[in-house]
């Protein structure tokens, strides 16, 4: 088979160990990209990494008034810097299976489509010496309860199920869509907005069965550490689409008395911000 021209795009902040595992996964892939475009966010002096694939490094910094990391702008920067017609986006805490790139590239050939990988979650950090091997990673990981059965079922309209942690798209379609909306800053909703704009342009979803493996790291449930960004992004999203994203998180915030919010309403009222002790209490080591 003739080698296909594609770029792997990664955005990162403070995850050098995860990044090394991601690059190890890239290096053993059945099809190698022509490049890995790595965009660091607010990390001017990152730990050095290497890859057998050409590694192109760029930097973005947060602007005054932005809440959290500039995720959308970093992804757009990576796409603009890419030197191929096929884009594969991977979050820095993900490891591709050895045939993931093949499956994603197969999916986006032909008609315009937005293709998402199937995430599997590692319940603990990888130990030193753990091989980046599909069989071992499959045995050690668990599926996500809401996304385990989307592939192979003919699902092409479930745009609300899109996550940006691992997906592929033609570069021309990405730029025709306008990329990610940089009005979303910090955590939450920028990927759902991206998928909804794909749906508006009649670009179907495709869920491939090949997995990517999400590396374990601590999370907050609910994510009070991203409270301000989630509220701002939810308001932005509702203003555009007339529906609320992240309803589970917003509902949890309401139950805690942090916000006044009606899922059928059109506004969020912040009653108070979470305190440091409340944020700390939401730490979790669950796989997701």
C-alpha cells in the first residue's frame, strides 16, 4: 500500500511523561505520519522529547482575560502548522493503538467525515518498563460506558458524542469549518461546538472501532477546578445553539448550591464560587 500523507497533532501542558508514551505509540504504528506537530500551551521551557518521526514544536500563551489554557487556539495553531492534507488530533494523555491511524485514515477517505477513535481508559499510571503494546494496554484498560458501542453500529448522526481526544479530519474540511472556536477558552464545550458545526454543514460522524488508550491521571468529579471556564463556555454554547452542554456537570454544580440553573431555561446564575476545600474534596482517581 502506498504511504499516506498525514500529520499527528498534539497539544500539551506539563505532561512530559504522557507525551513520551504517546510518541512511543506513534513510533510503533502500522502507518507512520509525515510529522508530529506539537503545540505547548503556557510551557515555554518543556522537558525535551524525541521521536523517529519529524517533530515540529510550536508555542501558544494565554491571553489576558482567558480562563484556563487556550485549547481551541492551540489545536488551530497545530492544524495551521501541519504540512499534510490529513489531520489526526491526539490529546497528550492518549496512546494510539498500532492500527488506529490506519482506521482513521480509511474512515476519512472519500466523503467528508469527522472520525473519532474509541477511547479506553487505564485505571492506574503506567509503571516503568510497561511495554507500549496493544495486548497489554487492552488488558489493562476499560471502555467508557457511553462510548463503547458506537463503532460499527452505523451511527453517523451522534455529534453530541464527539470528543476531541482522538479524531481525524481532512485539512480542507477542518478549515472550511473554521477550526475550533477560539471564543471557548479553558475546559469544556469547544469540542461539542466543533461537532455541532460539522453537523450544521452536513458532515457526518464516524466512530471507528480501533482504540486509543487514555493514560491515567487524577481528575475532579465534578470538575470544580474548571468551574469558571465551564460556566463561561456553557453560556457561550447555549447562546449559539439554544441547548446546554455538560448538563451533568452543571447539574452537580446546582446541587452544590454553586449555581442556579434550569436545564430548560436560558441562563446560569452563579451563587458562589467553590472554595479550595470543596475543590480538593472532588479529587478522584477513577479511570474517567
